C-alpha cells in the first residue's frame, strides 16, 4: 500500500507542477493580449480550466498522498530536518498556487495590475523551488 500511495504522490506532484509551470506562462501571453478581445477571452477559458480541472485537484492530491505516505512511513513520530525543509517549500508552492488563482480572478475581471515582466519572473519561481524539493527528497542532505 505504501508504494501505491508514493506513486500517487509522485503522479499528483507532476500534474500540480505542470500547472504551476504553465499557468504563469499563460499570464505572460494574456497580459500582452487586448483586454476583452477574442484572444483574452480564450486565455480566460484556458486559465480557468487549468486551475480548476488540473492544478487544484492535483495539489490537493499531492498533499493527501504525501501526508498518507508520511503517516505510513512513520515520519510523524520524528520528522527529519530535510523533510521539514521540504514541507516548508511545499507550503510556499501552495501559497504560490493561491496567488496564481487570485491572478486568474483578476484576468477574468479584465483587471491587469501587474506587468508582463512580473509574470515572467513569477514563472521562474516554481522551477527553483521544485529543484530544491527534489534535492531534499532524493539526496536528503541533512
């Protein structure tokens, strides 16, 4: 059962990360499109579907499978330092997810308070975090 939960966790994380990588890229192009135009309306549909159908369920599943894996793996009795660091980074990814959902809401209402450059920078944050998470989970440096 443990390995099935671990596989579920990995699958959910892959789907969640795909959305965290892709949604800010949508925002870059959406910010360049004319508000209320045909292209903007198409981005609204794509962003909403990515967020609601893929990202949010995958994020919830990643937390659920990860928690169950920790429980069955006996990590709740004594959580190693590398896992504490990893969990803090996953909290940051969750906060980023929430931030992206708020940006999606802004675009849906044709509000554009942020620049294209902001979304380009925002697009790089998940990459840096997932790099650190993978190193912590695989190498367990401390």
